[in-house]
C-alpha cells in the first residue's frame, strides 16, 4: 500500500540534515482528504524480469466488505463513520495476461433489480451452528471438517485451501513468527469494525448482489465474493464507497433518477428495440400454428369426417402460444367463434386418405400446450365430444379408417356374373373384421384376397382362409391403398393352392374390355384387347376398331373413354398416354366413342344447369385451358339454350354439391385449377365483382309490438304486415312470445367491397329507397347484426373495421337496429337486453339495452353487480335470469362460489360463456327486485302458453307415429305387431360447473 510505513535502520540509516549524522527514521504517507469513492487495483498483471515475459498473479488477495481508513488519515478528529467504506462493486477477470473476459459483481444499492435466488440443493452451506442445532446430523467427521474449514478461512493469509477442499498447503511468503509492524498495519487497513461492520457470513443492510456478465444478469450471494480471492478467475479491481454516502429516498427503486434526458431517450429507444427482438424471439420459439376444424362445418360420410362447404369455412388457422394452458386455448376459440352453443371439446385429429379422423380428447385445462405435447401444425377438431350432424363419431387409433381398393366382378341385369372387373374405393374401420366386407358391399359371400402392393399385376395376391375372416383389417396388415379382391368360391377360374398361398387368375389379367358406343352396327358389342401397363392408348383404340370391324374412318374421329361402376362415361383418354400414365387398371372397361380426345392444352368438362344434378343429365364440352371463366360461361349458356347474363359458374365438389363460385371471371380455367373431368354448374344469379359482396339489408325493430315469426328466406313470397314490417315465424306449432319476436323489414341488397368498413356499409344502406321512411341522423346511430336462423345473431362492432375481417361469407345477411345515441363498444363489452319484472304481475317492462364490461371475467358476480348498478339497486336485493326463447324457459344466474380443485389447489371461476348459459350479445336478462317481490318464479303467462303448445305438438307427433306403425303392421297377416324399434345408443356427457 502507498500508506505503508518504511523503516530506515541497520545498513539503511537516514542522514539527518539537522544533526548531520545517520539516524534511525521512519517514512510514511498520510491521506489528507478522503474521496467519496475509493478504487483499489489489485495489480494482477505483472512482468517477470527473469523470464522476460508477462504473467498474471493468481495468488490469494483477500479483501473485506467494509474497511476503516482512520489510522492512515492526517486528520483523526472526525467522526469514526467518516472513515468507513463499504464494498459495492468488484471487477473480475477470467483468463490469462494475454486474453480473457471481464464481468462484474455489483451491489444493488437502490433496489433496482429483482433479486430472487434459488437455493442450491446439491451443495448446501454447512455451518457449525447449523450442525449443532440439527439433531439429525451426528456425523463426527462432518463436524470436524466444518471446524477445520472455519479455521482455514480465518487464517487465509497463512494457509491455501484447494478449490475442491481436499488439500491444504502453507503459503510461501507466510511465516509463523511474529509479524512485523508494517504487516500489522496492513491488516489493520482491511480490519472490519466488529460492532457494525459484518463479514461475509453476516448480513448487510442491502445484501442483494448481481453478477453482470454481458447480456446475462443473475443474482448471487454475498459470500460468493470469497470465491474470487484467487485463481484464474479472480478479483481485479475493487470499488468502495463511504458508508454515510446515502442516496435520497426518491432514488430507491427508480432507475431514471437524475439521468440526463438524452441518455433516457437513448435508453428508451434501446429498450424498445430489445423488447421487439425479445418479442420476435419469443414468437419464434413459443408460438405455433394450429388448424382448427369446426364440427358444425363437417359431416360424417363414408367412415370419416368431410367438410360440408369450402376449406376456408371449415378450417381456421390459429397462431397460439404453447406456454398457455388448454383452458386459455378453449377460451380463445370461444371468443373467436362467438356463436358456439353447448359444450366445447377439443380433440386431436389427423387428415387421412379417407378423410378427417378424431383421436384422443384433450383434457386438463390447467396444463400448458407444451405439457400436452401438441406439435406445430396439429389438427384440432372442435365439437361437442359426442356427435356431428346427429351421428355418433368413432374416435381413437383403434378405429382409424382405411381407404381400400375393392375389386369384384360386375353383375349383369339378370343377376349373373360377367367378365368385367370393377374397382372402387371403400372405407373400413381398421378394427373391423375382414368378414364385414360382405355385408358392407351387400355380397352374399365368397373368397377374399388381399394385396398390400400398389401394382395389381404382380403375383402377390393372398387369400384369407375362412377362420381368418374374423381377424381385423389391421391384424391382416392392410393399410391405406391396399386392394381387396372378392371372388365366388365356385367360379370357373378356381383358386389354386400353392404353398399355403392361393394364387388367382387375377394375377394373369392382361386385357382391357372395349365397348362399341359409336352408334354403328358391328358383329360384337364389346371385345377384349390384350395389353400391358406400358401399352399406348392409340394402339388399343386402333386394335378395338379392327376387331369390332368398324369403318377405318373412325381412326381419325374416335376416342376411348373409361366407364365407371355406375356406367358413366368419364373423360376421354389422350392417345399418346400409356395405360399407366392414364391411370387405367387391367380388366377395366372402356367405351369407343365418336369425337376426338382433347389435346394436352384442352379440357374436357361436364356441366349442368342448377345445383340438383340427376345422373346422366350432364352435358359435355371441350374447351381450351386458357379460356376465361366469362367465355366458358357464354359457351355453356349457348349450348344449353339459356338466355341472359344473370348466371354464374360453380364447381361441383366431391359431395356432388355446388361448391364455391368462380368469382374471377377474367381468370383462366388453368389458373383456377380446373381439370379435365370436372363438373361445372350453371347457377342463376349474377355474382358481384371480385372482392365485392352482395349483402341483403334488413331493418330490425326490437321493441315493436308483438307479432309472429315468418320466414324471410324467400323474399318474393313474403307479404308485408301492417306498417310495412316483415315478420318471420318459427316452425309450426312453436309460436313466439314477447321475448322471441323479432320484426324484420327487408330494405334491399347492396354491393359493397370487402375492403369497405362497417361504417361505409351503414352509409350505403341508408341510400336504399326503402330506408327513406326511417329518420336516422347518421350511420353512427345504427347497430349492425348478422342474421342467422331468422333472428339477429352476431353483433358487428368497431365501425372502422373492414368487412373481410368479420369473415362474413357470401351468404351473410345483415340487419340494422336504430339507436337513440351513438355508441362505441369495446372488444370486452357485452350488449344485453335487460327487462325488469313488474311486481305482482307475471310480466316484464320494455327491454333496455345494458352494456357490461367483461374485462374482469365473465363471472356471475360481475354481471350481477353491473345489473344492480344499472337499476340503482343493492346487489343482494336482485335476482337475474337468462331467457331461452326456443324453450320458453328462464335460467337463474346465481352468485357461484369459486371452486377449488383438490389436485391443483387453484381457484377456478365459472364462465358465463360456457354451459349452461352460453351468454352472448343480444341475450335477454330478466331482473327481479327482491324488495318488491320475493319469489323464484321468472316465467310469464306467455311462457306457459308456449310450453303447452310445444307439449301438444310433441303429443301430436307421437300419435301420428303410432298410427303409422299400426297401419304398417297390417301387412303382417297373422303375425304379432312388431315391437317399437329401438334407436341407436348414444353416450351421455355431463359437465358439472360447480357444486353448491
């Protein structure tokens, strides 16, 4: 140290200028003024003059948390606390003298960090006092080791302990003799105050330390500083501050205290950039895509689930955070759909060749999606967990559907087997017995042969013995694409047994059957042409003309068309294709038809008028693939003899129904992926331009006097009632009541862009001629609803939002409701119709609109508090209930208690969006004032009448069904009346929200 005292004696005496002789003397330096901050360099880097190289000093340099500099100051009359310094930072160097890395320990003086230290369980801190206090530790070796460790730590200047605490050695520069005075002074410098200055084992006023290592910041214990006394990673510089140097109270927990504005701006910009990068990194690492398949948009057909409409309506892509729970995913889907009713079950599904199949159901709303092990791009089926479209859905990997190719000989009109082999796909459950193939195909019986390869011509057909027909398809090794051949057991080409494998003559099928469909007489109606998979179609056609002995002119004006199992002629096969390229199987039937086959740049299309297409009524046309939709429509209209331009084209989907319209009339058929063999439908009605919607607009008057429902689906058949109000009525025998009635007045259709906002739609609707009878100041005084099931359904909020963001669809209808004042509903606001019950009467006052902010949750308590504030009543003096108009029932909404699950011990709040309330915008809430009426009845006289009529309707249906059964029983002469057939059993799922 620079304040170390140097003694001049022996051979190094000091020459005194006053007495002019050599005398003993001592020289030292005193500190005249102490700084607020003290920086100490441990001089780790040095130079070896013997080796002429640099080196790093890795020996032990100890330093305290608090030091007293009073003995080395010129002035000693000040308060003792003025000389006390506390350690607040240590710079640490890791490496050697030619390179390394720096990091720093910093004491959190202003409490700016979040110090949460996880105790190490693998290497606990052993203390002698702890060992004495714990009765369970009685190992004498452990106690002896602790005593030795404490002794070595107290005498670290003399002994050096290895890092693994296994060996001890004596330091070279140490001595067991009495220390000289200057060493004592050196120790006095770093001696801590015994009364108020703790050591490493004590506690300070702010024991929170952080290790800042580049971008990594982590908390450390104060005792961890001792680990930096020596070694290749050791303390390099020390920073002390006066103990009386205190920061003002406003600096505590405030990182922006007295920081210059330009630095704050730079810091904020850096933090924003860092937050953006963190968000991008977080999104990349934790977000994944889920494909939601909506149950109401699917139907169960041919052993699997298939979408009813287009892919965009039935499948929604959702980006979600996999760190969130399954309950959060379910809640997000609830908010996304808005119209879901009933229980919502999420199941993992998979797209198979047969269609969509449902596997296991996702359970455990408190589990995260990563814990459930959902993968990126997973298919999730959203349904009620029981049925889809009234059909119970089989789930699980055991009943996974298999798409198999079934082959068997066709049956003639007389019921005899012919030589034509037909092939068609069929779906079977993988856990079904192979013998069910006979019942599924309505075949009396026979022999089943299987082929697990793609090529039928190879000799790998294997018969299944009768005893193995009870095995499942999975047990037989069948998979998607496998083939099944069904033959009669008494067929002429009998099966030959060969090494326990029955080889059928099917292996030797190398022919195609060609029928004469040219309306020209020939000696034979059909011939069999030998061929291979590499035979060119042109050669087969020429050979068929020769064997049928037809005119040679047909060689230039004829084509071959495959015939399906229903006898329908398919698309002509180009002459330059081989059978393999054309996808033709050996043994299939072809028709020799007049006319040339389309070239490689042409398309052969079927088309029909209307959506109800009867088999055999389709017309045919050959067009260029570069033809536009508009020109194709004109050609089809001319060929079908239709006039006018109010027509559009739709492509028939796989369900033989009208699919999505071909909206872009300027696009070519090739751009719209129209292929040869597709069927296009001529549908009446002109489509709006691309990117536009034709939206029917209705006027909605919720407080209109009572009336009856009347369907508004067919506007031409509607008749206005008094006042020009169009009414809609529900099914016969289920009349509406005061709560279920909706008055809709048809205003007209508007064509509007999908990029237009909701406010622009309202403005354009106000320009309709029928709107002139209503006085509305501005579009802001209109509320928009979608119309579904003959009543307002979904509330459209956010006037500046584009229509395409609502996902309305091309068949959406919108009704407008007048408002008394402007409103601006937020995303968490719920619009409800509240009605106060009249005391002493079974009736309600006129409904009033109430906006409920559900940002704190869709709980019953929050809704009850909002209703009480709305009517200025005490919350404990009201009762509320939701009205279900289709059932004429009121369901009370009580203050549910929070349910605590035994497993997770977490509070779970009931949600009014789920069962049994399914609360949404526009629902009717009945309010009862308990100060005026104290009973539990919410029903009205109209409800009683409606329930009675529903009961009479159900009774009438039951009587008509019984009469029909009695009438049908007369066909059995002398036989007993058949018993009532039992319906299929269905599982019952009951979800209990809470127990009271």
